[in-house]
C-alpha cells in the first residue's frame, strides 16, 4: 500500500543544525530579561532569593517557547538544565553594581544555553542526558564550594 504525503499538512521537523548563534542570542536576551523580571518581582516580594527563583522559572518557560519556535533539538533539556544550573543567580550576584549583574546574567545565560544546545544536537538521547546531568551536578557542586 502506498503512503500519500501531502506537503501542505506535513508538520515541520526538528532542525538538528539550528544555528548555535541564534540560541546564544536567545540566552543573551534571556539574561537581560532575567534581571528585569527579578527587579519587577522584587517589588511584590520582600526576598531577593524568592524573586530570583520565580524569575528563573518564568525565564525557563519563555526560553522553552522561543527555542521550540527555532525548532532546536531537545528544547526542554536546554531550558531545564539552564534553569537548574542558574538557580539562585540573583543571590550570587547580590552586592554587585547593576551593570555587573547584567553582564554576569548575560554571560551565564548565554553560555549555558549555548553549551546545552550544542550538547543536545547529538542523535542519541541517553548519552546526552548523562553528559548534561553530569555537567549540571559538577557545576552546582562547584558553585557551593
């Protein structure tokens, strides 16, 4: 039996070769947006830690939606791994000048989205999950030391 494919209703596939620079740009924009959201949420919440954590969750959802629209491979992995890695960033940058905070947010979000997007391009899911998990665990341990 022949399979008939209508190109008008065929869904778009995941682009394994989504340019890394686009995902890096998304990370940079999300770094700036993270700072803005943290400041905005801080007006309603009295704790910088809580405001930063709420902003991290919102940024992860926004990043997931944007990366899904770019048809990148494993967008959920990129967004969740970046959120776990950068959890508590507002407290870590507390006490710096505003431009230093923005610079660190942009650098860290840009690098994290770039690295995880680059790693997630590999075809097999299990090695990617293992490597990303090891990277997140190692870096979180290094942050606390």
